[in-house]
């Protein structure tokens, strides 16, 4: 008789040594959904390989999710570039298939919005693409509302779904 290996799941703040692993997750998930760099998605961000440094800035945070000590997803929040002071952005929410369907994206989004409230943001913005139907449904369940046009200056020109939530 064999016993199942226990699953170790940990959500924690990003560390510098996580940069390559979370960038790899983002590239894998982006490729899975056809979100290519030439279309201005996250994989084209010049800071993709240095997320620890990016999210070490004031009023910013990024969490990684480890499954059995291997990074398999993450998400963060930061001030929305080019927007008024009180708006943060939910950013870079990516999960490998092994993490999906377990409520982790919801948990991480709620944690990010709570952090935003603690940092005195009054609104949370996000951009995504219509092909990510499960993500859009989650954001709608969390109270995000569709808005007519993009806010700030994210550089993600092909993210045609823009949403906003009061915090």
C-alpha cells in the first residue's frame, strides 16, 4: 500500500530568486492562450524578467504560488501608470493549468485588492483579453465592471477588455 505525497501549496511575496521562474510561468501561459509579444501582451513587457524589482516599489506587491516548492503562478498589484493617484492595477495574474479551478486566482485577487485598500487606493483597474473567458468571469464575480476605454498607460494595446472596481 502506497501513501499519497502531500501537496504543499504556499502563497508568498515574490523574492529576487523567483524572477526567472515566474517569467517562465507567464511565458508558458501566454503561449498557451496565443498571447504573443508582438501584440503588446505582458510577454512584451521589458520588466518581465525582473518582477521582484518592479514590485519592490512603493505601493506595489506581487505574490507567487508555489506547488511542492515549484512556482506555478502569481499575481500582483501596483499603481496604474499614467493614472490619477487613487487607482491601482491588478497585474500579471498567471496560473499554470495545475493550479486552475481551485479558487487560487480568486484568493490572490482578493489579497491584491486588500493590499490596494491598505495602500489607500480607491479603485482597482485591470486589462485582459476576450479569449480569457474564465478570468473575465472571475473578475465579474469579484465586482469588476466593464468600462468603455483603457485607463492609464499600460502599453497593452491589444487588451480589449478593460474593467474597474471601487475598493
